[in-house]
C-alpha cells in the first residue's frame, strides 16, 4: 500500500514539475565507455522543449543533434561515469531552441536523471546588469583617469559641507591622502575660517537657488605657496530635482593673472610713451609749420614789395612770373596748414556728443556761401541722422567732402551735391550717409588711392589743393569707428559712402 502511494506521489510530482525532467540510460561503446544516452522518460515540461516529438528509445544526440556543438553531452557522461552530481548553465542554440538552461544531472543506479530549468529571462537580466555595471565601471575609470591627470582641482561636497570626492591634484595641494581628506570638512582640510565660511554660504545659496556660482580666490598651496584660483561650483540633482551634492572645479590662474598684469603694465607704459610721442610730434608740427611759414611769408612780402617797386618797369612776362611766385607761396601756405591739420587730427581726445548732421550741413552751406554763389552750386539734403561723435571732426569731414565736390565741378555745369542717409539693419546700430555730386569724377581704379596722403588725380595748375583733404576724411571716419568708400565715373561725378555708428562704444573719440 505504501509503495503504491509513493509511486503515485512520484508520478504526480514528475508530471506537475515546472522544470523539465528527463530519465536516460547510459549507452556504452565496445570499450565499455559511456558514449550516449537512451531516452526513457520525459515529463510534460521537458516535452515542451522538443515540441512533443517522439523520443522513446532514441539517443539523446538524435533528439538534440546540436548538443554535439556543446560540452553538455560530455557533462552527462562525466556524471554517469563518476557518479558526481553536476550543476551548470549553458546557452543552447539549435533544434528550434534558443534559451539559457540550468542543468542538474544526477546518477541513480544505472540511470541518469537530468533536470532542466529555462533561465533565459533571468540570465538576460543578469547579462544586461553585468553590461551596465561594466559600462559604469568603464565610465568610472575614464572619469578617474581624467580627474586624476588634470591639473585642475576637482571635488564634490555633500550638503554637510564635507568632501565626498577630491582628485589627486587637490590632494597634492593639501598634502594629504584620500583617507585623511574625504569625509572631512573645509576647516579639517586646512581652509581658513573666512574661506570655509565663504564656501559654506555658497553651498547654501546653490541648494536654495539651484544655480551655479563662479568666483576667484587666493589661498596657499602645500608646495607652491600663495596662488590665485578661479572656481565654479555646480549643483548635482536627484531625479526629483532636489540638489544632492555640489560639484566643483578650481583652476590655478596665477601665471595667467600675472601675465595679464604684466601685459596691462606694458600697455600702460606703451600708451604713456605714445602719448608723450604724440605730444612731441604735435609740438614739432606747430614749431615746424611756424618755421616753414616764416621764410615763405618773407618771400611773399618781398615779392609784393619788388612788384610795387618795379611796377612801371615790368613787362608782361615779368608780371606773369611775379604772379606765379605769389600763387606758389599761397599754395605752400595751404599745404603747410594741411600737413599740420593731418598730423594733429588724432591728437586731441574728443568727448562724443549728439550731433545733428542736418545742422552740420546747414553750417557748412553758410560757410561756403561765397563758393556756392560763385559756381551757382546747390546742396540738397534732408532727414539726416543724429548720431554720437565729435562735432568739430564731423564738421571737418563733410566740409572737406562738399568743398571737394565744388572744387572738382564740371566747367560747364553748376555743382549739384546730394546728401542722403539710411539706417542699416537695427542690430548693427550704424547709419549710412551717401554724398553724390555731378563733378568731373575719377577712374574707378583710383577708388582706394584717392584716400592716400598727397594723392592728386588732377593737375595742380587747374585744381588747387594739397592732396590731404580726403586723407583727413578717412582718418576722421575711422576715428569714429566707421568706414568710407568712393566710387566714380569720369565726367559723371563721384559718390562717397560713409558708414558711422549711431552710438560710440568708448567714452572718448
């Protein structure tokens, strides 16, 4: 009765087990060595793996041909020959099966009982976890490599103001090991009270506002002495958006700061030297112009006296010679004044003021009234901008351009000068002023050369001037942070395009 009950219990357990159970009998070769197994019994869970195919009285290698590509059969044979139970895991790919299995192999007399459990889901989770851990470990190695070899100080504070991480550069600065520094606060790691309190306030502020803080501070290095550091403290957030720690990077900027201070001193010294040189140059220009004018003034005076003394004795040729001397001396006076104006254009510092260009042109129109009446010339302008600049210099700029247009007018056509303006794109903050005349114009190839000093494109006996007027214009425009271009066509006139900022960047011009 008891035997029957045990048998029934075994059948129940065998049939209802979730793991696959196979009972096999060893098959021996002619050398009395186990070489395969005859399949005797599969429970329902094991039958699932072979899709309920017929298995009875077939060899294990016939039911599972792909087993020959693994060491599973060798494991079974080892148990059959030694009687030592085996537990192992294998990936099986073949015979319509792709799964991870856990095998438990037990010998019972001359039978082998193999229990298999499909552990694919668990194994894949384990593999993914191991891969994730490997990736994290790789990232950690990379992070450690970077932070350990950078000269920057890298560290992390917890919310109790204690260091939870410090890289090798920071440990070297402290002269401590990680064991002596990590887990300790600012004061424990040698920070003075003012310095510790400053960082603690910053940590509190970062936690409250969740924003990074940047600053500069000086403190001693264990080996290098007093140094200057630039630092930034950044919040590290939890998934819920709360700050869990503070990461910091500090860079030693002592050398760069010292270099900047040296450069500032060099610039200041050079500026002072240039100012002194400019002053000397202006003084020289004034003195030289006075000294140059004096002999020319005497030539002009004595020529006039000679002309007066010999007025009844001079023939037409002599009178023409006297006139040429007077014209030459007048031109020399004009040239000296031009050189003086050109050399001193950058001399005096000017404060920018709001300048209405309509008023500037109106004043120039009044000052050139005689020339305009003589030539029947007209200046057309309206809606010119108001911009920041030096009033005297802007007056000189447009005076020279307008006077130039009158001077180089066509002989058979009254000069007509049109000045217009337009604002460029809003973000550029510039105005473009265009001056167009109907004068003799110039070859397009001379558009750049026309602004060079002492450049004359026309004979001096027909057109007066020093060749400095447009050079002065270019200097004035560039001093205001603008640009000037010239376009021309012979016999059809000239066009000047002046671009000036509406607002000056600097306090001085």
